[in-house]
C-alpha cells in the first residue's frame, strides 16, 4: 500500500510504486480534473503540485509522491474561486478546455513565486504548457488579471 | 672529492648543514609539484596535489577528455546561453526552460518537474537524476564553443570550475551527474569513450600537470 496526501486528504492506494502519479490520481483516488496529454512530459496537461512544485504527473512515479503533499486542480480552492479560476472564467480563456487544469496549476506556481509577473515571466513559466486551440493570448491576459485579483485576496496555494 | 669527504668528516656541523640544504631543495621541489602550469609557463597554484609533470602525456590525455566534454551528454547541460541543449544534435531544449539563479529552472519550469530521480522509460523521454540541473547563473561553466585551450584553463580555475581544488576535480570524475552521461536513457548516444577510459584520461591529464593544449 502507498500513502498519498491529495488535496489535504490521506489515501492508502494499492499501486505499483512505478505507476505514474497521474494514473493513481485519476483511476485510484478518483479525481479526473487532471488530464493525460502526451505521457512523456511534453505538453503540461497533467501538471499537479508536488510539495508546491508543478510536476508532470504522467512521468512522476507514485513512489515519489508517497508521504508528500499533492495538490490537484480540484484542491486549488474550495469553491473554484482561486484568483486564477476567477480570471480564467472572466476572460473566457478555454476553448476545448482540455489543457487548462494543467495551465492553471502551472500559473499558480508562477503567481506564488512572482505575484506581479511580466509578460516575459509568463512566457518563461508557461512555455511548457501547450494549448492546441492557441488560447495563449487569453492565458496571458488571465494571469495578469489574476495577479490583480490576488492583490485583494491573496494567493495561498 | 677527497676534500669534500674530509669536509663531511670534520664533524656534526657539516652533516647538519648538508641536511638543511637537502631539506630546502626537497621543499622547493614539493612546492613546484603543488602548482599547475599552462603551455606558456604561467603557474596556477593548487593544493593537496602532487604531480609528475609531463606536458606531452597531459595534453594527449586532455584530447580524450575534451572529446567527452564536448559530446552532447556533457555539453548539453553546459550551454553558452541560459537554455539547456537537447538531443544528439544539441538543439535548444524544447519549451525553452531557463537556467534560473541556481541552475534548476524557474517557476513552473523547474528541471525536476520533468526530470525524475531516474530515467523515464521509453525512447527520448526525460532522462533522470536526483540532482538534475545546469551550472548556476553566477558560474555558468560553459563548455559550448570552447576550444581545448579555453576549456582546459577553465577546468582548473576554481573561479570558473565551481570552486573545485585538485582533490575535488579528481573526485568529480565519479560525480553522479557525470556518471549519468553514460546512462542517458533510450534514444541517446553515449559519450565517445567508456567512463573508465574517460576517468583514466581525466586523472592522467590532472596528475601530469593539467597542461592546456596550445589552441
């Protein structure tokens, strides 16, 4: 059995230690907001936070997450009201939406480390998250918007 | 000769004088052995290191070292810019990950987010190591574009080599990230010689004086 802490809840899962964390989150824990894209850390659809870092769960073995803190899109806020989620909604960022849980989780690390990011910061932070619909201008706009929103409410995750 | 023998037999003072002279000569030889020289004779002082200088053997060994260090497995993480290189053709790493202050990436693009403690199974998937990183921003230790002369000089300069003295340089042949070059994951060529051959060349180069080639 492997002990996982996902979104502040403890889980004991029966998994091979080499199982991708993404599999454990989706199929064993049952949280399907995190998506499978490429399976080889190339697209960013599967980004979750492992101890606060934006790891790609498709290549992260579940053994690496044992006893550590995992945060998925479902745990980013209590009521879908993280500044990034509000901004994403306000700016109508998604088109098909498939990549956006990964986009938001990457952006959350950026805002935590750089509360007022420049366009260059955004490019550097988000260059590993691919959007086949090409929503990049709206992603950038929403991150700036979230930065403004979070000045009022603060970002904790 | 007979005079000298007589002098030695004159007494204890003569023996003591001779012993002191020998000690001074030996000290000078030892001090010389603690220094490195480039091909222009400039002394590069080093500590905890005894060398038997041999410029020909040293430069010959460095040719092998240089071929390894300039191979993709080593050079790709010692780029001239702030983006690592990738692949056997040493192209810029896709996604343009940045070096960052500590050499471990920035924001959501940190090395360890994709590069796991071990290689990821499958062809051309992210290679892994627990300590995956580039040299830090304040000491980039660039290999890309360096001539043999430039690289040899850089490698023995503590101000450019990560503050390594000779002992640490010798040990660096068995560093985990250096060894990872010979375990690069599927789809990547190995360095041009084995790690054992590399270590022998590296050690020979350093132990024979770490001479820099002329160019």
